[in-house]
């Protein structure tokens, strides 16, 4: 965790206070400018460059450049910012946040499933948005201040759930763990398991839906649709039927292998089995008669993801009240819903080999660039430095000049023409023949 020190007895809010930070393990081997972007985003790159150029940034007492790699445990000295420090982890241009009410703090504490130094896993209730938007003022992002410890970065969201979808939501405690988890989500190594009640019963009880999705025109991006043209993005969802209530409804497990907006809802509606309560994509056909709730029956049941410390984070979220009640009314037993999962493969061996080869090639290119730069900056055959952009001529190749002795002047031999012609006078040319006025031949020209 980043520690803050105010030497000479000066407080954190004093604009003249020199700030010192201890580099955390999750910031190990991070470039200095990248560290500022993660931890002090209000400081611009130009300011970091100026501080480094003038020696105002010190790492363990030594001057540092913007490309200096930091190591865990080092002490980073940062000059005064010229004003009070913002909340740790605040984004660029972040506005001041209103203090949380006692009710909001209590809600934030109640929904926590697990937490450690790297992550906070919550059970998002239905009806609570993940982030704010137009007309949305109550959301998970607004509750994250309740998890901020003294002088620690503000936790960050690394994925999202729809407003009416409940269940497991992962929040990263630090910028480093946020980057780690984001790579696992984007790399599709994180496994997300959803439960849903759907209308009717699919003919195939264990199937894969592969239908490309795109934003529906005219909806402002608020609604998605199946689009099999070149504009549709590849989307894959696996479903497994857990149980059925006759032909009326089915309880299914859903596993998204891509992360498109509303993917599960669009895919299930596209195969004729919309999720119960999803009027947006299923219309009136998405509601069961009787006492079954009209709320959306989609729940993020389980999340299994690699943890920064090397083990697996595997969390299960209990059902919201309306979903649990609907299962009971339809005759389903909740304890039978957790189907076995395949053994986790954190990194495929072939993928790992590709990563190693890619890293090796990148390092080789970097070293070659360094060698070329040294040769370009070193003395040439004439003892001086070539002007930028002038290509070196290799002896033995057409157009190359023979290398002479250092400092020797080139002397033209008798009877030879000078190497360069005086400017302004063009050599006499034979008079050109008058162009022919014959008509152009018909038909395609030969090439």
C-alpha cells in the first residue's frame, strides 16, 4: 500500500509539503511516468518531465528520468503540487465527491462478499447501477469511497453488470490490481457463471450460441441486436439447462465467452427463449403469469479469476429475494444449480509460448535499435557525425565513395569531370523532336 509522509512536520494539505511515497509491490517495474498516471493522475506528463529534468523527483535520493523503472520498496520523492492533494485514486479532472450517508455506508458494508489487499467482491443488488449516467445518481461507483482506507488509492471497477442484473461484481483495491484483473477479463481467462430463468425450454440442453451483435440504430446505443453483416462483433455464449418446469420455463446456466453489451439477454431472446422479466428484448412474451415476479431473472452467480498473488479467486453470490422466490414457486431446488466446471487453465501452453517468443522478439528489436543508434551517433570515416537523415554508403555497393584517410581532402584527377555540377547552368541537350500528331491507337494499350 502506498504510504504518504510529510517531512518537517508539514501536513498533506500544505501546498509546500514535499511528498514521499513508498513503491508498492503491484507497482514494481513500472515506469516513473506510468506511476504518476496510476497514482497521481492530476499531475500532467509535462509536469512530470519538468520535475525530472530539473532534478526535483528523487528515487532513494537519486535523480530519476520519466522512463526510470521503479522497484517495490523504493522511496519516491515528489515536489509540492501547489495545492491540496486530491483523493487518492481520483481520475483526471475528478470532481469533489459528496460524503456518503450512513445508509450508503451500511449498504456498502452489507454487500461485501470477500475482500483482501487486492480486491473487494460484492453482491450487487438488482436495480442498483454499476456506474452513474444521465439521471442515475445511485450506483456502485458512488459507494466505493466507503472502502477507502487512510491514504490508500480509491478502489476501481474492472467490469460491469446491467442495472437490473444482480450478483458478483469485482472491484480492484489498487491501480496495479485493477490492471491485473482487467487483463484477465479482456484475455477471457476469467470465468463468469450466470443463472437465469428463461421462457420455454431449449431443445438442446447444452449448446453454444454464436451470433454477432451490434448496436441497434436509433436507440442511442441503449439496445443491441443480432447483426450478421460485417458490422456485427463476434459473440459467444454457452448455455446449460439446469432444470425445467414442464414446457413453461427453464432454469439455465449461462457462460459468456465474450463481453458484449446485453449479450446474454440478446442471445437468449434470439433463440426464442428470452429471460423472464426482460421486456426490453422479449417484449410481453418475457413475463410469466401468476405470482412470478416481473423483475429481470438474471444473476451473476459465480466468478472465478486468477489473483495477483498467484492463486484463484472463486466467489459465489447468493440469489436476490425475487429470484429465490421464483425458483421455489416453479419447483426448483437452489442447491442443484451449481454445475461442475472444467479445471481452470490460467494460461494455455501455446499461448505462453507465443508470449515468450513475442517478448524475446521485442527485446531483440529494442537491442538492435540501441546498436543502430550507437553507430549513428559514433564517429564516421571522416571523424565527424553524419547529418540527420543522410544514409551511410557502404563500400562496394553502387554509388558508394571509396573511404579515404581521416582528414584527407578529395582531389579530382586530371581529365575527370567534377563530382558536382555548378548550379544554374544546365548541360546542353539535343533538340527534341516535335511530338507526333497521329491519333492515338484504338483499343487497349499494351503494357
